C-alpha cells in the first residue's frame, strides 16, 4: 500500500506540467517580424546620419578684455579724515606743483622732523630756507596714503608718472561729530588732482618768461 501513493502523485504532476501551446497565426507573426526589420533599418539609418552630421566642436572664444582709455588727469579723494583743516591747507600748498614721488619724499622727511612745512603767523623759525614752519606728523601720514592712491590712479589711467604733477590740492571742512562738552571733532575732506605736463611745454614757458623779463 505504501508503494502505490508516490506513483499516483508523480502522474498528477506530469499531467499538470504537460500543457498545450496556444494557437498562433503564422500570418500575424510574419507581419510582426517584417515591422521589426523595418524599425531596425530605420534606426540604423538615423544613427548613420547622426554620425555624419555631427557638428564640429567650436572652441570657446576668449572674451576680449576691456581696454582702458588714456585719461587726462587722475583724482584722489579723502573724505572725513581726522586731521586739522589748518594743517591740511598748509600741506596742500606745500605739495602743489610737485611730482608725486617728490611730494611723498618731502612728507616722509616731515614725519622724521628733518623738513618743516611752511606756516603763517607767529610761529618759530626752523632750520633751512624756511622762515616759519611746523611738523604736522599725523596729517603728513594721511597725505602720504592719498598720494600713493593718486599714483596708482595715474598708472591705471596710462599716464606717465615722470611728467605728472599735482595741479590741484584743496582741503575743506567735513561733517564734524560732537565730542564731550559740546566740542566738535576735526574732520576734513581732501581732493588731489594730477595732470601731465610735458617737459617741452614747460621749457617753452620758461623761455617766454625769461624773454619778457629782458
């Protein structure tokens, strides 16, 4: 009895596995195969066109750098500097009509107490050809920084440093904040302008002045 049960189970499994295939139309299969071939041929043609029509990769053009035009003058502003207006006025007159490098060198001597800035009024005499003068060290330091920025502007404006001179140097009051006891603090605005003065023009002017004097 024990040997008959597994044989019956195996027969049932074989019956389940042995299924009949579904009926298929041969004409439909042929049509599907023909459509698949057409699609493949179309895809191959499209790929060939893409390979032929690949655009040549153009190299990115370098952007042209903006050209700086040469200017006639260079300007440097100092707004609300904590220095005396009186000292700055005398330094402006001391700097005016000088080359930038010479003005910086003179102010460095002022800081070292080797050269005095000419002042007006009851002020003691100093060494040298100056009758009266002082040593405004703090104001001279601020002016040196302004002159350095003016020199940088001259270079960016494509001006020749050797021929440039400071032709405008002015000082004026700025907005003055209040201190204790109702006193106003020292604040000044400074404007420096430099311009090219060719040597040929200068020599002609000097010759004319000499001729007029004779």
